[in-house]
């Protein structure tokens, strides 16, 4: 079953509508969707290595624009939902301290978490909730998401056949590592945030 899912993903990655799907997944992942765009980016680059840079650019654009939407969610919903809850629990002062510290290091926080497998949506929403300077947020997002997706594309471009052979021969192992990383990300969110 895993092999047929892999084959289907590879066929879908070379479909003419795959770039639009990559943009959509990159957009929604930055604000609320749990699956990272790498799930589409990797097979797309493996299927059409000559378009690696174009696919990385699509993922970057979608992710940054989705990040703005996540920022808006944090910004708009904080006043209507987050702030009253914090007031109810008597924690508004603590949040204001957190927000000032977050904004002091905001560019570094957005950049650092933008290149890691840590769910980027947490950072985009937190940036909006703390009203991080939108220009700082955008620049850090472009730099981090661009770095992440272009490094993935570059590695696959240069090592494509080797990586593809490795994945196809060890599909079970690759899938297991992916699932462990995905679950680990959610565990990290729960205990670190």
C-alpha cells in the first residue's frame, strides 16, 4: 500500500496542476493546515528536477502569503478571543511581557522557526497576536521560508537520482522517519509552547 501511495504521489507531482496545489498547500500550511509543503515539493522536484527552483519559488511565495494570513488570524482573533480569555484568567500582564520579549527577538524567532520542521503556523499566529512589526515579519519569513525550500530543492536537484533510489529502496524507513518527525513536532508544540 505504501508503495502505491508513493507511486501515486510521484504521478501527481508531475501533473500539470501540481504547481497550483503546491502553492495552495504552502499557503494553508502557514496558517492552519498540519501537513508541510515538503510532502508535495519533494516528489515534484524528484519528478521534474529541471523545475526545482521554480517549485521552490512557488512554495516560498505560497508560504509567505499564507504566513500573512496566519499573522492576520493572530492579530484579529487576539482582540476578540485571546485577550478576553487572558483577562478572565488574570494573565494579560504576563502576555504583555511575553509579547515585548517576543517582539524584541521577533525577527530571529520567525527566521529560526521558519527553516525548521516546527509548525510555521504557530509562529505566524504568535507574530500577529504580539503585533510584531509586519515588515520585520515579512523579511524574516521571506528569508527563512526561501532558505528552507531552496535548500530542499537544491539537494534534490543535485542528488535527485540518489535520493530517489534511496527513498524507493527504503520507503518504509523514510515513511517511519517522516511520521516520527511529524509527531515529534506536535509533541514539541505541546511541551515547548
